[in-house]
C-alpha cells in the first residue's frame, strides 16, 4: 500500500460526515466514456459537438438528432457499478458518508446501493411527458423510436439538465448544505471545469480535502491529499 492510500484510509476512518463530489471519471471505469472527450470516429457519426447536441436549443429544434445521440451515447443499459461506486455505498451503510454529489446522470451510485445521491445534472433513468408528467424509464426510451411520445401524445423529455438550462434549486441547496457541513470532502473523477457545479466546492469549510483524478485538475485547490490515479483503482485498495 502506498503512503497516499494509507493517508486516505486514515482520513476515511476518522470521518463520520464525509461527502463525495464526483464527475465523469467515476464512471469511465464502468465503461461509460466521458462524452466531452471525443475520439476520431466521433465526427464521422455526428455533425455537431456534444455540447451543441445536449443544449436546450438543439433539443427543441432538432429532437430527432438529439434522441439519436441520447440513445447511442448516454443510455448504457449494460454497465455495472465499479469499485468506486461500491466503496461509497459501503461507507454510507457504515455511517461514514453523508451524501454523494454527482455530475453524472448514469444512476450507477444508486445501482451500487447508495441512498443519498444528489444528481446535479439529473438522470437518464427518469424521463417525463412534458404534457401530463407521466414517467418513462430508460428501457422505455430504448424501446421507442425517433422522438419518444407519451400515450397522451405529449413529447417525453429526459430529466437531464441540458446546456442553457438551470440546475434544480432544491438539489443545489441540498448539495451546498452537505458540502458546507462535511468534515471530509473527497473530490473524484472530475477536472473541475464544469460550472456552476465546480463552484460548489467553495462552500466547503473543513480542513480535510482529498482530490483523486486521473489527470491534473483545472482549478488550483488547496488539497491535503492529491492522488493522480483512476478512482476505481484507488478505492479498490482501501
Ligand atoms: Zn403524457
């Protein structure tokens, strides 16, 4: 065990009010690619950058193309939680972890058994009719074709925060409260360049800040411990 892992273990053992703040890197080890990292094949299949397709304007103006992207890139029915998701769920059961604040929309924390998951950007597991509010699951959307329609005829919209849309204020204030009261804050799998989510970290008032990310982080944080490795690999050693 490395010194960094040992220090992380000590911090976790000494905490009973931990909050985890996570991003796309938490799910990459489950096989969910970060849609912001586009590969060479991307431009052969898609005519627009992901930030454009996942905007409110695009959803309204080109819904066919939006749902083609949504089904192919964001709906991953066969993925499983990895060591990071499972360890966080275990810490919650043990009374050490108070909340998970996540930028991910894949529902893998809940699949691992976590209860208090604050999904800043929503979830692909929830889709609603814009007319009557009826709920549709991910598999309902996968079974549908083109622009999905409710049995009432209304359009079904994913409960996902698109670009140009604001965050859910209730979730945001719960996240602020959890972070402000945390004794230990672990930030994982995010390079912190997605705002306003990244600005949430300014509410942390504790003195135990841990940063775990595969690559360097955009913001200069005064972290007590920095581990530059994939988070699933790190957590599997705890
Ligand atoms: Zn409806």
